[in-house]
């Protein structure tokens, strides 16, 4: 009796069988940006919340300073070895 109850518990039901999901049965929605021109994409920037604009400016300035510092370090620092030394040609 115990084995039949356990066997019944692990029988696949109609819900457990593999079926396509409801989302897959609907047609694919069109993308919002398909076929847009640059001016139409620039108009979408108005949808950015105003609270995020200062954050974007701060992150942009930080990334700019990081690239400047890296470039300056690579150009100015004479102690840094960018090529191999003591190569026998």
C-alpha cells in the first residue's frame, strides 16, 4: 500500500508535462527601437528620470578622469617598462 501511494505521488500530472508556455503562444511584440532614426532615439532621452541626470554627469566625469590618469601615467612615467629590455636580436 505504501509503495502505490508513493508511486501515485510521483506520477506526472497534466500540469507537470512539458508544454509551451502561454507567453510562447502569443505573437512576438514589435521592438520599440526597430527602424528608428537617430533623432527619434534622441527624443527618447526625455524619458530619463531627472534624478538620474546628475548621477550620469558624475559618473561621466569620473570615467573621463580615469582615462586621463591612465593615459598620463603611460606617457609620463619613465620607470614603467612598456617594452622588453635586454632582448638579443
